[in-house]
């Protein structure tokens, strides 16, 4: 992912409850697919161990706001609070520069 102009990153960190997580995995995949269809979507990266870390990239703050309030995403957020997450944090950052190493 290479962008020349500033853009935004939504950093979502979470710890999960200890229960069957098959439906969580399904919802996670669905949310990534749905995010890709939204205006302003630029990319997504994630990793999960004891602490989950997901970063989505967006052109504007308005695009992030629309994604936050997308109806299917709202349902996933509610289910996450009720069933899957012990804790989570959301951070929204402006990315003004990026650089890479390797292929």
C-alpha cells in the first residue's frame, strides 16, 4: 500500500472473551469484505494473538465516519460488545508519511 497524500488509519486493538469464536472469525471476514466496498477505503492489515490488532486505512475522516455508522458494521459492533470483546480501543491517526523495506 503506497499513498502519496496524507490519509487516515483506524487502529483497533482488542482482547477477546474465552469462548467459541467461530462466529467471530466469520464476522471478521465479512467486515473486511464489507469495508473494501466502502467509499474511501484504502486497505487493511491485522494480527491476532492474545492482543488483536487491526488497522484499516481511509482517504478522509468522513469516510471513517460513514464506515462507523454502516448498518451491518453497527450490528457487528453491538455483537462484539455483548459477546466477543473483553476490551477494545480505537485510535484514529493521520498518516503523513510512509516508507517500506523489502519487496
